[in-house]
C-alpha cells in the first residue's frame, strides 16, 4: 500500500516522502479514502497511530481540488473564507497539528494558523482579519475571537474534533456546543477519540451524519507494541527508585507522569538534585516555558520531562522510547493516553508504572479497562514493605508535605504524624482500610536508599553520571533514629 494508491495528489505524496514516510499506517489506510469520499467519520485511534496525517492529508487534498462554495473572499473583509476548523483539547496538540498541516501542505498554497490562549490575542485577531484557510484551535480562545467577531465560522466545510474524549474529560462539552452553533449545517465532520465512553457516543450521534466508523486498535485497549509493567515500590521510595533506574539504565528521553502540578515540579527538582536533567511541564507554566521545555526535551537537552496528563496531551516526539507513570492516574482512560506517547507508529515502546499500595484500586480499574493484567515486578532493594497499608491517595498528598524536607525533620514528622486516612473508602470508592501512622511501615531491615543527591559531585560527562542510591551490599548502612536502616548512596 502506498500513499499514491490511496488517491492522494503528487504534491501531498511528495511532501510525505520528503518527511520520510514510505507506507501509510493502518489508520491512514482507512481514514484517507474515507475523508476523500466526503462523508462523516468516527475514528477510534490513539495518539501514536499516525492519525494526524490520517485527517490532514485528505483534508488538504479536498481543499486543493474543490473551490470554496463561499467564493474566494471571506466575510467581514477577510481575504479568504475559513474552510477547515480543527479543535483540540490542548495548546500543544493544536501546535503539533498545525505543524503537520504545514509539513504535509508544503507544496500547496493553503494558509493555516493556531488559536489558543497563553499567547497574544491581538496578533491572532490581525491574522484572522487577513484571512486564513485552516484554523487549529482550542475551544476557549476560539470562542473569545468569535465573541469579538474576529472570525466567521459560517464558511467552514470540514470540522475535525481531535482527541474528543479528552475534550469531554476536560469539561469542554459546553464550549464545543457553542462552537457547533457557529458552523454551517452542511459540512463534513471528523471525530477522533482514543476511547469511547457513553458521552462520546452521544456526541457522535448528535454531530455525525451516517459516519464511516473506523477503529485501528481494539476499543479501550493499549497499543500492542508497548511493553507494560508495574514495579511495586514503597510509597516514599518512588523518587529514589526512579533516579536509580534512570542512572542504571542510562535512560534519556523519559516522559514521566505525575498526578498533580505540584508533584511534577517537586519531582523535577528532586531529579535535578540527583544530577538528572529534568524539567516539569504543566498548565501553570506559561506557554513559552512549556514550548521551550518540550523543544529541549525533543533535542536531547533534558533527559526527563515530568508532565501532568493535561500538559502531556498530544505531545509528539518521534520514537519516544519510554513512559514512566510515577503516579498511576485516577482516571483509567488517562493510562491509555499516557502510554500511547510511546510505541508510536510502529516503534517499540516501554511503559513502566511505579505503584505503591495506595494505588492498587487504580491499577485494578486500569486492568479492567485494558482487559489485561500488567506484569508486576519488584526491584531488589526497593521492595515495598509488606506492613505498609493503603492510605487515601488525595489525603496522602496533603500529608506527604508534612514529612518532606531534610531527614531530621522527616524523622521528627514520622514520630509525630497523626494516623492518616480514615479507614473509609477514598474519593474513588476504593477501600482504604486500616490506615497506619506514617512511619510504622519502616524498620523492617529493608535497605533504604537515601540522600542520593547528597552523594553529589557526579559529572554529566560519562553516560549520565547520575549518583543513585540503592539498597544493596555495596553501600554502608547506619542506623536511623526510628529504627530503620539507611543506606548512604555512593556515586558510581
Ligand atoms: P500521530 O498519531 O498523528 O500523533 O502520529 C504519531 C507519529 O507517527 C508522529 O511522530 C508522526 O510523525 C509519525 N507518523 C505518522 N504517519 C507515519 C507514517 N506513515 N510512517 C511513519 N511515521 C508516521
């Protein structure tokens, strides 16, 4: 199967070949002829399957072969009518889709632009006034411009809702409805979603007219090529374990997920102290900072990008070898989205989840969703303490801050911390029985890697040169005040 045989023009086939693609991916093989035929499309495809080219290529072809039914000029003085609207949940995804439009459309003459928040409103308004064929937007900023009458969407011929499930998760349904009200009744609709909840089905029913349905990965299952594993670890030892794994395996280009923005910042700082080049990316960072962090990561300037689910949505890094779930997501569909960042377009990928006893309920939900058990492992020296009892995840994050800090204050906090967890089901209804005072789980002679960053002085020259700590025979141990043994890391 070639791109040419799918009915694409020479200009598009040439652009694709110049970009290094030789064979269409399964979603492209199905979506390209379907979109060219002009009908609506409901596509179940995860990020990493090549879905962007699956809709961008045929949409460009339609624009270049069919003149706008609204004539050459747009309304409200714009020099041309808006012909395609792509709506995405995040700024990063919007930027990436628009970059793909430029790449694949390099031998054509269409103009495209992004509309999202976090960047100046005025320049966007000016560009809209000049006229543009294709807009790739997040819902909020698009509606702001529509409200200011900067953009007329009544000429749109093709609407794409990309990662629709995520848009609904993010609460964009009311905004999507408002956008739909601005579009003409007659148009082609393409809806892409990695998962199919009842909400998505309802949206599809409302939006699509006798759609072609294509699905490249079985519904709600994870990409086959990704090898998945769970590493069981004590609640407070995840950071040490992650530093150790990165150092030992000389990993670079690791995308690490945390549940919260605060957690992302804290982890990136801790990794930096361990001598690992890391940056955090989340919604509280300015668009500029997010773009820079992503660019740095892509070109190898940082080894680890720590991201929250929303910030990482749509991140496109070719052949990302590895994704680490530092926290398991409490929404099981997010697991599918997260691990879809690796194993892209046929490349192998690895998804590793560091799971503590508090997250077993989340893990069960995920395994139910993907309909398979994820193999479990432990790493010698980092085994979870069998006496550690589950605590409510959200309460625990608050309590966690009370015991962070230098070892002496941590030890003090352990001795004085009140029992955490109420013994009731947590926010997701998982039974979190028998919460224990923090600290009782210690002291089982389990070696504790501690103070990896204090081992310091590690160079970045040879490999990564990370200092990492690991429980094991090679390290000296001393008694800690609360009865556990601590291992002081040595640089290797
Ligand atoms: P997407 O699912 O659209 O985010 O694409 C995932 C990755 O696959 C991106 O890095 C694309 O550049 C790449 N890709 C898309 N189509 C192909 C293809 N036919 N052959 C190889 N790589 C592709």
